C-alpha cells in the first residue's frame, strides 16, 4: 500500500502538472452533482455510427493494443496509453476516457509561426496524468480563415487515437465575440464518432464572467462552467470551474497552465488540464474536452503582436 502511494505521488515526466495538481486526482474529490449515479451501464437509443466507420471491436472482447511509435505530425518517443476493453454502448474510441479522471492538453510549438507570425494549424497532444498519450488533435482550417479571422475563426478539430483513427470531431461555427451582444454567442459541437453529436458547449451571456453550459446530445443542460472575472494567465494558472446546474457543487475544473514568461510572450502555445469525476459519462468527458478547446481559442489564442503588447 505504501509503495502504491509513493508511485502515485511521484512526479511523472512529461505531464507538466501545474501547482495544486496531484499526479492522480482522487475521484472522490469530485463526486458529481446530487443524484448523479455515475457512468450508465446501458445507453439506449445511441445512434448508429456512419456507414464504413470502423468501431472499437466486438463488445466484451478486449481490443489488442498495438503500440504506435510515430504518426505524421506526432512527436515520437512518447508512449501511448493502452486501449482498454470498450464498455457496453460506449462510442468507439472513447473507452480510453473510462479509466481516467484527468486530461492534460499540450499544444505543440510551430516553428514557422514563431519565426514569421504566420498562423498555422494548431496541434495538440492529449495525455493522462502518467504522461501517456491518449489522443492527438489537429486543427483543420484553411490559410485564409486562420489569418483573417484569427482566434475568432470557425474551425474543425479532428482528434485521433493511437491507430490514427478519428474518434472525436469538434465543430465551431463562426459566431459573435463581443460580450455586448447577447445573441449569436459562441458554441462548439462535439461528435463521437464523427457525424454523431454527443454534446454541445454553449456560451451563456454575462456582462463580467465567462460562462458556458454543457449540454448532452439532446441539447439538455447538464453542467455549467464559470471562469474568473479577469482572464489573465500572467505568472499563474487560470481556473474555469465546472459546476452543477444550481452552481452549488464543483464537479471539476479546466485550468490554463502558466508555461513561463518567454513561452507566453513569444508564442500562443498553451497547456491545459481538465479534472472530472472518474465515473462521469464518457460522452460528457468528451464534451469537457471540447469546452477546453473553445476556451483556449476565446481567451488564450492571441496573435504575437497582442502578446508583445502585454495581452495574455
């Protein structure tokens, strides 16, 4: 027992955990909102994936793990998390999320963007608290959209597993960015597998605070996200709390990690951490992942000129 505690408390290389983030977040710390019973055993009525989509395998049979050492655009040398057996009616590719209560999102540095200021497609590594890569995410937008619309651009982010299969798709439409107009607010749709919506993140209008609502595939409100009044990442982490609908219970958080003065000043590369209950529905975990990307683009994806002017 003591040996296990030592292993859980040791730092893990490559995770870059912020202050206050333990290597393994205790699941009991975020028990979920009142009445929440955990991950449902059977989810009736789940839509059938599109024709031709390769699933995770027959239910009840473990998926053979084939380590992937390199993919196009993915750094080599980082181990992938072994694929666990998929639970019943779990969307293909989301079985990884059944065994974790924490995600780390590390954006990759693009040399061309650093040297020229030319906006390139963002790429991210998504890891567990042990530093094992779970997914790889890549933005799919055209050059004109990225450089003309900037952080307000509509985008598609494709999230791949260790076999290179696209398991989650994030779709952000072009919407209003000013808090003075309570219409056409920000939104992102989460699909798993691609083409099958599993949830939405919608911005809730507020004159001072960044607020969002997490919805299921039927657009029913499930959880809320509330951020700080001043979203400033200078020398400190920025926390967005995930709460129950009545705002009485905190069930998790999304944290933008401070990565250092030089990196924050000269790049728009960001690191995030997401914490949630271990037994939360995997579809809502995927929705929280989509919320993290929306928050990144809305508040932290700034041009180099803005960063040099001191806007973080």
